């Protein structure tokens, strides 16, 4: 009986893991603007040889940023403003300054401590465990990333309060207006760049920086296109049952992929072997078979050109590459 319970527990854990992976891949293929850390889902595409290093690099950046903020704010927090020496009408500002400095120091001290522990733990884990962490811990560890954002805002606010405590009204107003303008300008600029260059990242961080201002039709379409490619690459090394995603017998699938690889090698002699294998896998997943493609190309080459470059496919072929593949298909069994 204990063995049976253990087996059932393992099966249930494996099922939950499969569901987590499938949910993450669905999120990549259909990105939405919400509070989350999209980097975790994107790291699922990284092969096992590099996933530990890349995950540590992500946390290392957060750890370093928190440490830099901590080193800058510690002296301010440990030597607070003497409220009794401040004019009566500015003592509330002085108390706020001391409180925010202490809060900023505490946030980053804890951030440095716990992200260091996370780095030590990740260094000892296997790639399979890292994939599980990435599939489940995105929202759970989001607090460490948000805390650096909040800390930087607190530092800007401390700078403004320091100007008001100096007693020069013109300087205080100048600092307030300049700081607010610079923050809004850089936040909007950053958001626009992310929405154009890395729209998947913007789907998470854009909530904080611009409330999704640039999450328009083009950004959503590009995020979905990139997400489909990332998800298909992740499927190649995640432990997702083939029956769940191809709907084809494994021996038949291998034969279809092998035929596609031969065609792509002849059509794209300069393409890397890894890329050819990836495109062949995804074309097979889409149900694209060499014989069917060749027959269709002879009847309507324009249709095949559109199929190979559609928005809903999980692989990417440039225009010239699509033409080369069509030419090779037309030569098939001629």
C-alpha cells in the first residue's frame, strides 16, 4: 500500500508539472497585459546545458542592483535627519525622509539576502529542477524584481525631499518638477522601446511603467509571433508527452520529420543544422508533410508561400527561404 501511494503521488506530481508547462506555453502563444514576470516563461526555451547559468544570471542582476541601492542608501538611513534641528513646518517632511530611507534600506537588505540564498540554491540544482522552478515560481518570486523598482522610486523621492528640507523653495520646486518630468519621460521611452523590441517583456513590466499604454495591435501581434516561436523551441526539450502536441504516432512523426529535414537541407544549405531540425519538427507538428506540400505547390505555389509564412505557425522562414523551399518542393519526385 505505501508503494502504491508513492506511485500515485509521483503520477499526480508529473501531471501537475505537465499542466504547468502547458499553461506557460499557452501564455507565451497568447500573451496578455498583466502583472507577471515573462522572463521565467522565456527561459523555458533555453537548453538544459545553459538553463542553470541563465537563471542564475537573472537573479544575479537583481541581487547586484539591490546591493548597489543598499550601499547608497545605508549611510542615509543610519544617520537620519535630526528632526529637532529642523524648522517646525518641515518636521513632517524630515520624519517622512527618515522613514522612507529606513524602508528603502530594509527592502534591499532583505532582497540581497534572499536572492543570494536563491543563487546558492540554484547553483546546486539540476536542469530538470530549474525547469520546474521556472514553470511555477514566476509569480512567487516577482516580489524581488518589484522591490528594486520600488526602491529606485524611493531614492528619487528622497532626493526631492532633501531639496525641500534645505529651505530653498525655488530649488525644491525645480527638483520636484525636473524629477517628475525625467521619470515620466524615461518611463514612456522605456515602455515604447520594450513594446517595439521585446513586446513579451512589455506584457509584464508595461503595467508598472506605462499602464499598458503601448499594448496596441502591433505589439500584441509581435508578442504572439515571438511567443509561438519561443514556445515551440521550449517544447523540444521540455518533458511534454508527444501525444499531447503532435497528434501523430511517434514512428510516423519521425519519418515525416526526416523527409522534411532532407528537403530543408537541400533548400537551405547555409542554415545551421539545429535550425533545420527545429523548423522540421514544428512543420511536422503543424501536419505539414513533404508529399502534400509538393502536390499543393504544383497546383498553387502562392498558397504554399502563404502557409510557410503565416502568422499562426511556430517557425520562421524569411521570404527568400520560403521561395527556396517551394522550388525544392517543385523538384520533389519530378
